[in-house]
C-alpha cells in the first residue's frame, strides 16, 4: 500500500507549484492543504517544529518575513512565539511541507523526494 501524502503550502508559491507537478508526474496521489484557505493545523505545526526546529520552519529569507514590521520580527525569540506568528501569518512558513506516510520533508528537493517516493 502506498503511504498517504499531504502537501502543505500556498498554491501561488513557485516552489509549491514545482512540488505539486513533481508529485503528479510520478503518479503520487496527495492531498493539498492550502494555508490561506484552511489555516495551519496547530498539531502539524508543532510536529514540524519538533522535527526540524522552529528556526528552519520559519522562513526568514522570504518576502513575507521581510514585510513584517521590525517589532514583530524581534518578538520571535523561541518556538512558542514563532508558532504564534506562523499560525497567524502562514506565508512565513518554509514551503512546501510534505507528509508522506511517516516521513516529513521541509522544502522541495527533487533528488531527496525521488528517494522518498
């Protein structure tokens, strides 16, 4: 049996588009969870932070982070404050997040995903 897959992200993100096309081209069925429409599940976010660390899950290189005011940025000092921001501003989460069976991937790496799938 093929593991179930869920891809988390934002549909207009170029990296998410590449990841979705990659999965489709390999016939991998996956459910797409749109942060903008469905929000960020608190339990999943906590699992990602535990697996990768909040510093990796929070994308400080993206435009969403750079658009935040300096006080909001400075207020992110630990996992708890980062998760509050990520739930309220899902665009600051590194994308995409792939849950494939028991495996988790943060960001899109075609070579890694080939081995996973």
